[in-house]
C-alpha cells in the first residue's frame, strides 16, 4: 500500500463510546486517525448506567478524574426487586479490595461528547454530521474506502484500517450480512425520562439503579442526573403487539412498588421512546484490516448495564490492533484473531449472564440462589461489576459450561482484564499455583 493512496491510517466509523475510544487509542499510538459521526454532538442516546469496572477502565485510560469532575450521579450498587416489594441489593463493595466500589449514572449526551473530545485531544480528527453511505473493504493490501455525505458535500477517504463503530446501524455487518438475531432475546423497551425526582422518596440507596421484575418482563429506574430518573420497561415483543404503548408502560411500572415509590409525583419529560428487537451478534467481528466494535457487531439486553463498558473495551482493543497492523509489528491475521477472542469473550460472558436471568423469569435472586456451591458471592459481585475477562471468576466459569447459552461458535477464551490488568494477572497466577498449573499468556 503506497502512502500516496491513503488519507488516514485508520478511519473510525461512528463517534459513540466505542468509536471515540478506538479513535483516541489509535491517535495516542501515533496513527493518523479520522472519526466520522452522523449526528451533530451532543446528541441524545440511551444507555445511562455504567458498571463499576468502568471506573477501573477510565482510570487506566487517564479519564477518571475528569469524569468525576463532571458531577454525574455516583452509583454504589444495584437493587433487584419484585412486585411484592421484596428486594435484593448488590453492593459494589462486595468486589473486595483493589477495585473501585463506585461508578456513574450518566447523561449520555454529555458523556459521549466528552469521549469524542478526548479523541480529538489525543490528535484524532473528528467530523460530525458526516453520514457514512458505504464502506468498501478490500481483501488484498489496497486501501479501504469510506464514503460519506457531510453538509459540504460527498467525500471519499481511504485508509489502511477501518473500525466500524456505527452501533446498531452496523454498517459492515449489514453490508456483509453478518448479523444474526438471538431468537430467545427478542425484546422491546419503552422508556420515559422523569423530572422532579425527590431523593426522600427513594426507598433504596442514592444513585443505585433499580431493576424490578414482574411476570411480563423487567423495569429499570436510573437516576441519570440530579432530580431526574430514566424509567424503562423491557418485554417480549409479543407483549407489545397491538397494545397502547403509554398504557402498557404505565401498567408495567405500576407493578414494581419500589420504583413507584421512588418516582413519587415526578413528571414525565419528553416523549415515550421505543427500542426494539435488540439482541443480535456477528460470528465474524474482524477481517482483513477491519474491526467491528461495540454494538456494531453484537448487542445484549441491557439489564446488567454492560453495553458502554463492552463498547469501550472493544473500541480500545481495535485501536491497539490498528497500530500493530499499521506499524507492521504483527501480522493482520494475528491481530484479527486476538481481537476476535477478546470481543467474543466479553460479549459471550455477558450474553450468558442475561440468558440465565431470563431463564429465571427476570428474577436475579432466584438465579443466584440456584448457583452451584463453587460459585462464591464475590465472583457474582465481580461479574456483575464487569469481570468478563477474569480467569479466577467462578461465576463466569460456571456460565461458560452451559451449552444452551452458547451464542458464538466455540472459540478460545481471552483472559486479561482491561480495567485491572495487574490485579487480574496476580489472581490468575495465584489460581494457577493453587491448581498446580502454569499461567498462559493470553494477550
Ligand atoms: C433500552 C436500552 C437501554 C440501555 N441501557 C444501558 C445502560 O444502562 N448501560 C449501558 O452500559 N448500556 C446500555 N445500553 C446499551 C448502550 O446504549 C450501547 O451498548 C452503547 O451505546 C454502545 O456504544 P457504541 O459506541 O457501540 O454505539 P453507539 O453509542 O450507538 O454509537 C454509534 C454511533 O454511530 C453513529 N452512526 C450510526 N450510523 C452512522 C453512519 N451511517 N455514519 C456515521 N455515523 C453513524 C451513531 O450516530 C452513533 O453516535 C442500553 C441500550 C438500550 C437499547
């Protein structure tokens, strides 16, 4: 590939969390990086509750202090309740020493703007209101071409590496026909934002996400800004068919007394929004100098708030792989293989967690009570926190044994925690010593 033929080392398609972190990582590693985003920022996006491992990841990325200063509501746990008001709380302190015990509920408009700005600060060029219309991928070593339309006209840019971070639009997945629906997780969400929330009405812990289960699905309540609550109901698609959406939303919320209590006399702000059919995956997530990151390749039901974390971890890894390809330090196939293992390990673990929850009819307490004795309470807390790549996690190991929860074809699991790399390695080493085996390098 001659230098005259390329405009950028890497073009990142989409400026959500996955794209911004991919672009930031690429730029930090010295690549000429362009990120193209369809919308004008800041823009509304659903996905407001973050995992505690996100604090570890933001710390690794050098971004935690800034996010803290932004004043997002602090989250210290997750509450699971039912229609009788019975509840079970997972506290992030149960993760034990060495991990952050708090994370954030965020207004995604602000959070995503901050991440995109961080990519620009690292040297990436960002163009918003740039609607990508086509991505021409090449099988040989000629540059890929990305076509987009911006307010000033149509453009084509050529790059060595393309990272698709277009979220649920999934441009490459759509073009190559890679996306498969997870039939057992065909769900729909209806949600509102409420204002006028008063903390004294909250029967639980300030800042917590609440998840309420009932016969037809589950309801979330997320305090995503001061005085505000995002409330959504998730149900099987068949439940929504032909129904009055607003009435159905109100009916589901009214079934969860602890969420009703927290709402008090708050008022709805804005329209009722809908997200539908949202669990899918792609078996192929990387190819010849291209990577699919975040939602562009897979989307898992949001009940455990893992989407943004998975998006940022996979985005960052794609940036690392892009640099290895551009610098010629590793073969393209090796980069694609390592990325694929990391991507699939994260999403597969999260898919399994959600499938278990669904099998227990959205009752996490019942699911947890039925786990085998080998699964210790700390592993449960860590996995809910985002410990998707930890070798020592007994809950994750158990989930991986359940054949009916398998989504991807069999693959080699990737171990090595993106949020706490040294800690995970130490725990993996200790586990290997206990088992009398040798620690394998996985990354
Ligand atoms: C109902 C619901 C609730 C959720 N709740 C949570 C939660 O509480 N916590 C959590 O972590 N996750 C949650 N999620 C998931 C979360 O929203 C996503 O996993 C996350 O946003 C993925 O980030 P991403 O960067 O991959 O994609 P996105 O954030 O969707 O970003 C993709 C970007 O690509 C851009 N784009 C798309 N097409 C084009 C194009 N043609 N040209 C240029 N740009 C394009 C889009 O404008 C967008 O900005 C929820 C999801 C849903 C549906």
